[in-house]
């Protein structure tokens, strides 16, 4: 297990380094940051002064090495638009995004796992078709469009929930539903496929032949083996929820990391944009590493392979 862990950790570090390089280069290739900071109508002398002040006149290799070095020392730079340090700014927004991501993941699992079990137990029945139709609708419906439908229903028509803000738990209800319903179909299809395969295994037939109750066969023997792949998918989907919350947080004006990313893009705040991209990418890498280690611990065949 230690050898497998070290291998996966080394691969994760290489991926994180590659992501940092790609994030740095993409923001530079999207346009001249000096022109963006100085403004389109700025004089060439002003642009050159901004370029020298922020170090944009140096080679990209030097800029990248300095940026990585500062990050490793905990210096994330200064925000151009907010006029404050990037580290405390992001730290103040991160709890909202984490709360939204974890709540959405929990909702997706609470909905998808029972539906996946029902679809597998009643395979090819109307229950199975209804569960699959629910999954197809959730996968095909864009989350921003579904979010607008929720606003029209619960805020404008029924006046049950607030439209925007992040001051109370009511503000997180619609964003959680919008994000959770979008990722739930993947879990449901995975649980259904795993349950269908496990329910046809020899040890399940043996358990039934011994006279074990159906509930015990399904939840104690079948489900615990069928949900092993869900662990890996849950980690990946949590990373997707953290990174994909930009649109939802913007729609509901949640004061989180996604809304901060939207603001930094709008105001061309390059230091904040770089750190947000790096942070979300690093979280994705860490969650994927955690899922690999969890799967290896749950299934020894992975360690042997």
C-alpha cells in the first residue's frame, strides 16, 4: 500500500506542476496583461510602466518561476481590482464554495443511490424506465437553465426562497438543488450498473438460497460492493462542483469562490484569476488522489495490479 501511495503521490505532484504551468501560460496567451491593467485607451508609456511595475517585461520562464516560488512561500500576490492580498481574499470566499459543493454532493448521493438501487432491483420495469428518464433529464438540462427555473418557481411565483445572497441556509437551497441534480445522474447510472452486475453474481444467489431476507441481500451484500466505484466518482464530482460553481454562484450572487472568479475575469484581475485556477485544479488533483487511495484500500486487487 505504501508503494502504491508513493507512486500516486508522485503522479499527483507532476500533474499539479503541469496544471500550474498551463494556467500561467493560458492567462498570458489570452492577452497582454499590461494593456488589460492600464486600459485600452492608455498611452504606450503608461503600458510600459505597468509592464515594468508588475514584471511583465521579463521572460515568461522567470515570471513563472517567481510566481511558483512565491506560492510555495505563501505569498499569493496582491489583487489589482480589490487592492488587497489574494490569500485572505480567497480564504474569505472559500467556505461558501465548499459548503455549496459538499451540500450538492450530499444531495446528489441521497437522490441517486436509492434511485439506482430501485432501477437495478426492478430492472426493465416501469420503475427502472422512470429512474432512467429522470437521469436523462438531469444530464441533458443545463444547470444554469434549471437554476433559472427554480428562481421562477420558488422565488418569483411562490416567494418561498430568496433569489440572491449567502446570509442564511435558505440562500443555499436552490443552488444546491441546481448543482446536485446536474451530477446525480452519473451516480445513479453507476449504482444501477454496479447493482445489476452484483445481483447476478454467484454469492448473491447463494445468499438468497440460504433464505436471507431480500433487504439484507440488497443492502448488506450487494450494495456495499456496488458502491466501490462511487467513491472515485464522488471525489471527481466534488472537484467538478467546486470548479463548476462559477455559473451557479453568479446567478444566485453567492459570495463564494466562483463569484470571485467571475469578478476577477470581468475586471481582468490576473493575480486572483491565476490563484483561483490553480486552487481549483489542485483540489481536483488532491480529490482524485484521495479517491485512488480509498479505492486501493477498499479493493486490494487495485494494489496488486
